[in-house]
């Protein structure tokens, strides 16, 4: 699957799980390593909404030596952080893919060209499948219909591009929407806010934490 990590979020990756990441040009990455079994976090990947307090704790711990003394202030801070991390709500910001070669080929093609508005019938021909076969395959492998699955991909691409500083109109064009209004409607339906409000709220939380407010 593909996960997106917008501002004020983090992605939890269980141990021993092969993965890779791609960061936007303005990203700052912090890695928090947790010993297995220390805290009750999911056994699968998940994007977590991170509170300003947890964010500041992570940033603080990122600057201290990894071999900090046991029983001291840093260890107590780490324990509080782990307790808080379990409480962070999950965001449904991922795209299920699967290992099936046809689904992976479809995901790769749409990721490379998200503006492609081909119908499922047209995709079935490209993938050398019947339309009904492809419809059932997508539903079985991802748990979503083709339309819902493609919309989720558009949402992830939109968040990635907007987080990187792209304008709403440019992102709308990148995704092949006929109008900016149609794109904003999709975004708002999925996340409850327009793109501008969504990122403004996250930046306000970030700025408030930086000021200690």
C-alpha cells in the first residue's frame, strides 16, 4: 500500500517490514525507533495524526544521544511520549495496492499519470482482462471499487503536492479535474475541509506549538 504523511502527521511502520519513502523538497524527517513489545501500537502501517505536544517531544528526542542513561529525565520523557503516541488518532490516508501484478501495474500507471481518466473498460483492455474480471479483482485485492480507489489515489497525490507548496489550481490540473471547484469538492468530501482550510489548520497547530501556545 501507499501512505501519505501530511503536516502534523506521522506514519507508524512495524518492525521488519520492508518499506521505502519519498519526501517533498520542504520536508523534515524525524525517525522514532520503538523496541517491539514496549507499547501497544498496530501490527500494520498506519498514518497517525500527531498532536503539537507529541510533535515537540519527538523533535526534542531527535536531538539527544540514543544511548541516554536509564532512569533519567530523557527515559521518563520517552515513556510519556510512547504513552501519548498510542492515543493519537489514525488517519485514513493510504492507498491499498496488493502484490497482484495487474493491480500493481494499474497503480504504477495512475501514479505516474494521475490525470488519466480512462474508464475501467479501457483499463481492462490495457491489462488484457475482461471488465468484470478487473472490477472483481480490484474489489477483492483493495476492498474498494475502481472509482473509489482512484479517488483515494488522487487524494494522496493532492496532499503530497499541496504539502510541497503547489497551488490548488495546479494540483487540480495535475489530477485531470475539469475545474478547480470539482477538485475542491472531492477534497472536502473526503477530508471535511477545503485544501486551503485543511493545511491552514495544520500549520496553525504547528506554529502554536513552536511558540509554546
